[in-house]
C-alpha cells in the first residue's frame, strides 16, 4: 500500500499543493520552518484525524482562511482509492472513495502511518500514555475485535467516572461495573496477545540496531494480579470516590522497558532512545506486513539530526527491509540516502519542487 498522489489546500503554509509520489521513498529537503514537517503532518492527520504537533485542528488552517483539505490516492492490491479529510468551520469531514465515513477510525484502518520525529524518545522515557498509544496502534491494525472492545470500555469508563464525580449512590455505581470489567478484560487480553507476538520481533530489530541490550518488556495491565477487574473495581470503590475517577483498569496499563534489569531510559543516551524507539516502530511495521499482508507508511522527520552516521546507516537499511513507503525529511541533502528509486522534493515558503 502507498500514496500515489497527495493534495493539500490551505493546510499550514500550503495554499495549494499537488504531489505525485514514489511508491517506495520520498526525500524532502528545505530550511527550518520551510514546511517539511508540515508535509509529513498532513499525511499523519489524514491517517489519524489529529496532528502530532498540536491538539487544536484550527491551528492547521492556513492563516486568513477558514478550513483545510487533505486528499490522497491510495494504491494497494485492490487498486486505487481516494481518501479525504476536510475542516470547514469547526467540523471535520472524512471520505473514502467519495463517500462519507462514520468514524475517523476508518481512515486510520485504510492508511496505517508510523511517525519518528524529535519527540520519539518519549516512547522510552515519557509517561505510560506514550507506550499505551504505541501498543494500541499495533493491536488496532491486527486485531479486528480491539476497536469494539476499546469503545465499549471507554463508554463505560466515562459513565462510571461521571457518577463518581456526582457522588452517586453505590448501588448505581455497581450497575456499570460488570460492563466496564467485561470490556476491560477483553481489551487487556487483546493487548497481551499482541505484545506476546510483537516482543520477539521488537527485540530482534532493537538488537540489530543497538547490539545486544538484554532488553525486556514487562506488561502491567492496570490492576493487581490475582484478581479480576470486577473485584478490583469493587475493592477500589471508596478510593475512586475520593479521587473522583476510576483508578484500576486497562486505561492505566503500562509497558515497562528494562535493559539489564534497569529502566531503559537510564541505560541509553537520548540518541540511542530515538534509535530504540525507531526499532520498535519498524518492528510494528514489519509485523503488520507479516501478519496481515499490509504495508504502512513511515514518516521520518529530520532523522539525521540526532543520529550518528553509523546508526543512521543501519537504521535506513532496516527501513528498506520493511518495504514500506517512506517519507524522509532533512535540512541537508547530503544526509539523505542515495536511493535510486527515491523521488526528491525541495520545500521553500509553502512551495515544493523536484530536485535530482
């Protein structure tokens, strides 16, 4: 699967843009603040319905306009399909093949995208939220039952938390807990099953990039071992009332990464954290291709900025092994790979041109 064409209108610094893309590698240069990252951001937004740079979609609209449009042609074994996402006023509208979609998750399913940028180290040293998002991206794309379970859980969690804040009667709280426990247990099982098959792949890719690390994962499900989630909710009801929110469940899950028995972030440098995060993302791309026969897009923003020549070269070799379509940005042309099949672009002041 790959993007064959990308069109933007009034997105960030781009008044209008249309690009014909290479199916394997697209290399993008330009000065800082020229629009390189915004180009990757547009692809990310088309896939996820949100940005990796801002939580406010109005910030994506070009100054002086009232909306944006991102559209693309996606090529896969079934042929070509159009994807589109538009913001007009305060509303977002997504389309696949010209038809409106019920949920932005349909875009995410059709266009799997992974990003490696300057914040990639957060996957290693950031809070549990970053690792849950990493895990759930993979589960979503390989396990069809994950999204219904996640939605059921989020709906029941929201209802219970609202009751806790309202100091509702205990009898009313009890009515929501069986549904919360059922959906949460199913969600947890999907995560465990996925992590069990991903872990050996991830460890192998990390070792190829960083050598023997003795890297290990520990999955913490979000409530105590040896008890069911329904028991944990019952036992924690008084505490939850004090906190005003549910303290036990898969929304508090964590993947602990350890090297030689110590927290990974204490054992590797910031640059090595970026390499390790990249190895985990590539492992997910490789596993998605192996398990579902699907390729994802890799967005590598200023990859050379924090990697020495050795790590950069090894990382790019593994990128090619994934057979994913890749978009790589750099300030310097010399730091981009000399791949014959790549298409090369230069961005300047919201305009883009090919270069050889």
